[in-house]
C-alpha cells in the first residue's frame, strides 16, 4: 500500500503530463494548418496549386491565365454572343430591330446605301411582300422589301450568319426568280438569331448551294444584275426575314409578314459605320 505523499506526487505528475501532451497537440495542429493540411506534412495531397474554386494553376500559369468555367465559356463564344434578336412578334419594332449578324460585303469593298425599305416599287404584290397602298382601281401597290447596297458587279458576297442555305420557293409562294434573280438564302443557326433568314439577291453567281452549312464571313456568291436588276445600277439587294409573322398596317391595309427593315442591322454590322 502506497503512502499518501507518494500518491499525491504521482497524481500531480499525471496532471502535468496531460497538460504537456495537450500543448504538443495544439502546436502540431497549428503546423498542419499553416502548411496546408496533411500534404504539408508529407501525407496524401490534392492537385498542386488547386484553388478553392477548383481551378488549377500550374507553375508556368499566371493568375490571368487560370483555366476555369468563365474563361472556358469565353473561349467557346460564338459570333452571335451578345444581344439577341426578338423571338416573337410581341413588341417587334419594324424599323428599329437590330439582328446580330455580319456584314454581307467585304470591309474593303467600295459600296454605298441605295434604295431603302418600303420605297415604291412596281409589279404584282405577292402575299409575302410589303404594300404601300392601293391604286384607284383597288390594286395593291408594291413597296421595297429590303435595302440595296450599291456596289460594282463581281464583288464577293459574304454570309451574314452561321447557318444553312435554304430554298426560298417552298417558303415564299409564289417565288419569282424573274424578280430576285440568283439568290442565296441563309437561315441562321446562331443562338442570338435562331431561324432568322437573310436573302442576298441579283447575284451573278453562287458559291453555296441549298443544304450547305455556311459560316459568317464565308463567300457565298458575287454581286451581279440578275432578275429585275438588269437595267439598274449594280447593287446587292438584301432582306431580313423573321422566323414568325409580324402584324403590319400600312395605308389602312393590314398584313401578316415576316419581312422588316434590315437597315438597323446593316448599320450595326457595317465595318465602315
């Protein structure tokens, strides 16, 4: 049996030992935290340089070159990134809508703007065309459906969208080649203008056929004087058509048409503006 003084000394020794052990644990814990966890002590480690957001920086990568979700989406941005075209006729502004697109002529081309949307035209009015009123006998009077870009014959014509070349005949009936001449019609597949259609007309020849996938800036033809442009100043006739019909009333005549003024879109895309 142990005497009381010896027992008391052993108890005090045990208490001191426990306190020292606790201090050691605290010190070790501080070292672990300061060195980034177990990896700093030679234990299992994650990817070198991994950030809290999961981005990885290699020793040769600066902070501005970090590869992560934001920079990945920027790298894959299409030409159509930015404001989008309207997706319905609700609130559609016939003379002020801007559709994101490229310009249909080369930046170095020598061109000027000619006849604008809805200026007077002659001839039969088809169901998909603009009107400007009625003649005395009640006949509808035709208006211009696009904008003319005056430019010399043989100038390259460029795709304004990433899209598919389509046949206009099943869409706008009756299609009149004698009026439009050789055309290329592109239906946009861009996310900011899905389904919108661009018509370039009076071409001398085409570099794309129906069914072709084309990209912005790709040459799809060359300007000419085909169709009813034979006796006019050489120009490219350009139209934009929406993937839905828009109620329009001119001179008291109400119509549902997919055509609208392309001038704001042309000016926004024009490299010379």
